[in-house]
């Protein structure tokens, strides 16, 4: 006899189907653009309507209200981390000048060699699948958004804002560590033409620090030996080649790090928006960090076959990053284990396994109640029952919020979150 699925299991299966459908329909842009233009609006409409129709029946808005402040704080932290990362990206791109980018060869990468060897040995169909642009940065972000909104179907443990707070806080922490890492040692890009194509306004000559501390010792082994012996910069670099100094008011000190040209020096923020992913190798991969955090969130919050599929998409994305020379192999490997470790560290914000303080307290009372009943200690049983009633009363009292206020909060949460989703997908649509 076949076992009937419960409503929560059916909604859980629906989440996996929705995720697979989203990735498949979006890939149709490469297979059949006409079908993609028809199917994508239909899929988006179905997903939005499914969420909106479930919102009035959602029972955990009090939990969402308690998670709202950590959620907003995580957004602020992540935006600050992204701003710091953008400053570092522009700085490491500009500090050595365009001539260094043109003349420095890419690093040897065994991962690239391995993929090229696979191209020669695997069937052509498999190679084409590996080359296909099946999934990108905005897909992983959207998969997490679908996971977060699935709380209204009770597929994921509430609060959804708590899950979102953990995701964004971990993302911000990962981006902060990434910026500190790649700014520490400057590595050449796997695409040597990148800087000339994207940053042609960057000065050709190195920054004055690089003129004094790097250039005289870069290619002379005896000079490096002398530098190690003296532990001091001993070569006279001659007259420094100066840079343009932008007038950015109180932010003018950034001119020394960002090295703007006269044509792009009107606004430091506009300069950062042009930085994008930079043109150095940025250890570790930010794209892979997003992919791994999405897979970790999906695995913990939902699990099932679809989680295994998302990890396969992570692996596909990693080999494409290496194959297309957006990153070296080490960038993807480090991003994978850093993402896993960071997600494991931030379980204090939201966890599918962690119990609430109220649940822990009730379980302790229940254990004591069982022991008292076995000992026929009716006085202790009566006292513990009263404690349990008080505890449940406190939980109900803490959850009492006016219906109108909760309705306003629910509408504001849904509208704001959907707005953030549209903004994030718009800004990351080009990868």
C-alpha cells in the first residue's frame, strides 16, 4: 500500500520542483529564447502568487518580528563589508599600474590543465555540458530567496528572517575575510588582457610605494638577497612619478589608494561601482562563496534530493570559474571550505536543529515531572504542572501583538523583501 504524503511533505517536494524549474526555465535563454521569454514570466507569476496567497495563513509572524532587527543588522553589516571589498578591489587593481598587468604572466594552474585534458578524453556531449552556462551568481541568490520564502509553506523552520540574517551575516563575514586575504598578496589575473580592457584609465606606472619597495627588487635575485640581508629598502628609486589627486572633500584620502585619473575622478563612489570583480586574481572566489553558502543553507534547512542537486550545481559552477579563467583553482577550493566553515560557525543566529529557550525549559520540567510521577510525589507533580502552565502563559503573552500591527508588519516584510530580491537580481544579472 502506498503511503500518503503529508501536506508539509508535499510542500517540501514543491520547493525542490520549483528550484529545478527555475534553473531549467532560465537556461532556456540559450536553448530557445522565444520559449524562455514566454515561460519565465509565467514561472515568476506562479511563484509570487503562491507566496502571496499563503501569507495570510502564516502562523509565525511573532517569530519573524523578533528576527527583524538581526535581519536588518545583517544587511547593514553585509553592505559595509561589500563597500570595504570594493575599495580593496580597486586598490589592488591600480597599485601596480597597467604596465604590470600587461607584462605579468598568469600563474600555472593544474586545475586548468586537468580540465583541458578532460576535454580531449571525454565525449563531446559531456564537454558541452561542462561548458554550458547552466547556473550563475544570480541563480544561487534566487535559490536562497526561494528557500527563505518557503517558510510560509512550512517547508523550512521559521523564522525566515532568521535564516536570511544568518545568510547575509555569513556572506558579509566571508566578504570581509576575502578582502583582507586578496589585498595581502597581489596575484596576477588569469586573464592578462582584463585590466587594459576594463581599467584603461588607471595609471600605467606603479604607486610610489611600489616604486620604492617592489620595483627595484622584483626581478633581480641579488637585489632580493641584499634586501633580506639589510632588511631595509636600500635602492634609490629616483624621482617618483606622481598621481592625480582628486578633490573628494573629506574622502580625498582615498585618492591615494584608488588612484583615479582626471576623467574618472569626480566621485569616489562612482569609481567603486566601476570596479566590479577587479582584474587581479582575488583569493578566494566571491561567486563560489555565494554558491557554497546557498548549498549549505539549503542542506541544513531543507535537505533531500534537491540539496544534492544544488551541490552538483556548485561543482559545475566551480569548474566553469576555472575553465573560463575567472579564477584559479585555489580560489575555488578555498572558497568551498571557507564557506562551509563560516556557515558552521554562525549557527547561533538561526539553526534548524537548535531549540528555543522556551522548549528547553519545558523539556526540563517534563523530565522532572516524569521522575516525580514515578516516585508518586504528588506535591512535586502539582508544583511542576503549575510551572508548566506559567511557562506556557508567558509564551502566549509574549506572542500577543495587535492584529493590525502584525498585518502591517507582514505586508511591509513581504514588500521590502521582494524589493530587495529584485534589486539584488538586477545588480547581479551580469555576474
